[in-house]
C-alpha cells in the first residue's frame, strides 16, 4: 500500500526546499502519535502546519506496517467528497454493492497505517464523523490532521503550532532569500532580518513571502515596506501551476466565518499587541458580546488566546493576519469609528493605571501600562491625524509611566510633537505643559520648565481648577529649586502645600511637602528641608500608602543625613528608598537613589563602588535625566576623589563595569557595607598588596610571607582581577591609597 499516492498530496512540493527548525517539535508530535490515535495540528494561517505534518509523518511512517497515506483535503469542495478522497488514497472504489464509506472502513479494519488528512477546516464535520468511525472500527489506524479548527471529537489530542523561534525564523529567511539572491550579511543585515521576522510574528509563510522580495529590495527597504506590500506578494506552488498570496491564505479561513464573526475579526485589527476581554467588548461595539463569535475566531486560529497571570486570558492577532483584517476594516468604511472607541478605551485605562502608579500596588499598574503601551502608541498615531486634543490627552496620560521607566527624552518628544500640532482644549494643554515642566526638570532645562509651569498655572486659574493650580505651583517650585531660584521655589512650594491642605488632599499635600523640602535644600537650609520631608512622612502615616512618594521622602532625608555626616541615617534612608521604589516597580527608571548610594560609598571609603554606581547612573542620564545642581557638585567631588584614589585606567574600567551592571547589581553595590564589596581581597591577598605598595618585588614578598614566588604571582593576578587593575604599578598606587585612608 506504499506506492502511488504521495504525488496527490500538495505537501510533496516542500521536498524542493529545506525544512528549517522545529526539531524538538517534530519529536514531540511523533511521541504524541505513539500515545494517541488522533493528533490534530492546529494553528494560524501560514503557521506551517502542512510542512510540519509532512516532517512528522516522515519520521513516524516507519512505525506502521503499511506506512503513510497522505490525503489533501484543500481541493475538496463538498463534504460528501471527503470519503471519496480518502478512499482514493487507499485504492478503494465504489463497487455498487455497498456504500463507499463501508467499503473504506472494511479495507482499514486489519490495516496498520498512518493517515494524514491535510487542511480539514472547511469540512470538519464530515471529517470528524468519518474519523470517529475509522478509529472505532480499525484499531491499528492512527490519524494525523492539519486544520485551523479542531475536529472536536473524543480522543483528539491538539498540538498548536506556534510561530518559529527567533533563531529559526532568521535561518528560514536567510535560506529562502539565498534561493533568489546572494545575501552578504554583516551584523546590521542580521539585525534587519531579526526585525523583519519579529514584525511578521515569525510566521513561516509570511517569512517565505518576505524573503522572496530580497531579489528586488534591500533588507532595509523590505522592512519599511512590509506593512503595504506583504499581503500581495505571491509565492509559487512548486507542486502545480497555482500561486499563493498571504492574503489568499488568510481569506481561506475567513470564508468559514459568519458575517458577524467577520465584522468582529475586522474590528479586532485595531489592537496592537495583547488585549483583554473588556477591550474586545468596547471595540466590538456589541453589548453583550456573543462569546461564541470570539471562540470561533480562536478556534480558527485567527485570534490567539494566551494564558496570563491569575488565570486570565490575553488575546492577540499575529501581525500578518492583523494587517489583512485592518485592510478589510478600512475597505468597509467604519475604521475611524472603531479606532475612536479603541483610543477612548485606552485613555480611560491609562488614566486609571497612572493613578495606580502612586499606590502600594504600583508595580501591578506599571505592568498594566507596559502591556497597554503598544495599543496606546497605536491610538496616539491614529488620533494625531483625527483629533489632536485626544492625542494630547493620550500622551499626557502615559507621561508618569514613561518617566518612571526612564524614557524621558522620547516621551518629551512625543508631547512636543502634539502640543502645538492642532487645536486643543485649555485643560488638555495645561496638563501637557505640566508634563513638559516635569520633563524639563529631569533634563536640566530649568528655565523652560518654569515657563511651562507658569503657563499651566495661568490656564488652570482661568479654568477655576484649584487642584490644577496647586499642581502647577508644585511644578514651578521644583523647576525653580533645581535652577537655584530658591526664593521663588520656596514661595511656590508653600502656596501649593496650602492649597492642597485646604482641599483636604493629604496625599497631594505630602507630595508638595517633598518639593518644598527640595527648595529648602537648594537654599542650603538642611533643617528646613528635613522638617518638610518629615511633615510629608507624617501625612503618609495617616493616609493611603504611596511607595513613589515614600521614595521621594527618604531620598530627601538621605540627603539631609549626608549633609549632617550621619552615615547610619544615610544608609537607613537609602535602604528605605530602594524598598519603596522596588515596590513601585520603578527601580530601573530613576537615578537619584544611585546618587544617594554613591555618596554613601564615598563617605565609607568604598571608591570602587562610587565609580561603578557613577557608570550605572550615567547610563540612565543618557535616557534623559540630569541631576539637579544641588547634588551635582557633591556628585562630581565624590567621583573626582574616587578617580584620584584608583587612578585613571582603573577608574575607566570601573565606570564601564557600572554601565553594564544589572539593576540589582547596582543595588548590591550601593548598599554594601565597608569591607564587603564585590570581590574583596582575601587576608593573604591584602598582605601581598600592602607589601607591593611598600615597593617589594615578588621574590622579597615570598621571603617575607614564607610562600613560593609562584604563589605570590598567583595572588598578584587575583588582586589585579578583583580590583580591575592592569599593572603592578596600579597595585602599588591602590595599596598606598588604602594606607592613607
């Protein structure tokens, strides 16, 4: 029964191209076939189900006496023809004496064979009924199917075919591109390939289609044109005269949807990345949403449903499928209405999450905004051309999150691009000005920050918004204090505190107290600043918890402790600030705790830590944070002292080490106690280093310590490695500096 049927199966065409990746997956599916009599490969259009099935069948067919019988069901238009197609694969014909199905089952009863049914989605009911009977009456038959929809019968084991891994996707692209052009790849070219594959969600068919375009487009140009060209690109069918397009492949699945399901499919294309059921209901504009329609899209692999935390589900469309659905949405003319619902939904979500950033569960809200960021950017991109006021509100609502993540430069650019882009309400403009003032403070653009805060205060006064006025005064105080205009800073800070006190908003009042404390510190009034921070702490003790505000308070108090030479207090407040910032999920977006950590290290003589933390802090500075003048001078003196202590070459290496540190490594560096820094010298290594500093050579050190010269050389190697020194002379300089401490 082995001969004559393979050519009927379109999967045979893939023998002309190399199969890439999925080795572990092939073995896993083959194991499933050994343990289960019916395995269905399901997945999105273009996921590579047919090719994977062909590879699995090749591996598995040797385990069956009669081998493999592949049956292509894509050409079968009528469900009644399913039996005929399978019967033809086994040479069973209608003899007129019995039904064809009965004849087929009779032929299979004693047969040990693997049947591969390819592309079952459009005839699933008939396939399910026939396969159920075959499995019941032919005990040595096993069935492997490919389908975008499960058969839904007892005993079916599903294997969802995922996109390729990053490495597999890049290998597939390179292999297929090499068939049509001569690729010359360097690191930049490989990066372009990774970006192309990521944009295509590493979907095999999409990658093959894109790779063929390299015969006419550079990798860079291909990346730019993916959104507009890919759906129309054709790829030859090596088994026949037809050609495939990605659009045609996806359209094949959409033929099986009802009209309402197609409309839902189109509307879900407005999402970028993951989204939840609440977002689906809002964008669909159907209340309540028929869950059957959503389930059908998942079953047809047009929509992915991925498990998330706490037993929830998050949905997403693979990018090529989303592009196809978006084209249909625009074709039907209601795209703007759907995208407006999408933008309004995410504006509400981002505002809620931005308020949550201040609370004790701030990390959860930060994660929510991270997951929503792709959809927010998509909404902003649409709104800037349709409703500039809405676009400005969307950008403003994300500002606190972007600042917390340390992305100040990029975020400022987004606000500036929109604030004068088109007409906006006074309130939207005022809120955007407050954001620009905060970003200006972060970037050291204090004069601009003061002008933005002044205009915001004027607008809020005109609107009669006392809360807005108080927030504007707080922004003005912060910018003025950082710019050394201390009198204006103290006056604005005191007015902000008084307004919030009258409004009864204790959390906002506490926040303004921390800004007033900064104004006092800028005026060199350490006691005044410490008392204002202490007042903020007392307000927090009687109200809601706020890790972000707690962090601000303890950073201020660590500065006061530093100025008072209270090392124990400095260490205590630094530790409290790190705990609070970690609780808020924002440890990697702020640099002020690093400043506090390196000044503590300077006080305690931990010069290597000073330089490593400086390197880490400078890496964040490049993302848009400039230290205020009140701390910049102290910072520079600490760094200068550390550089003088270890020497220029060692200092350069330590700064580079710091720039490459993970955030938790920086925490360890900041909070290390004297004598417990990373990679400390052992007692014997310290002896060797001190004798080196006294000018003794290795032989003299060996005699002094009663050890071999080779042991001294080993200790010298370890000392240079641990202290990041490159020569004996640098060890001598380090030892002399240690003796002088």
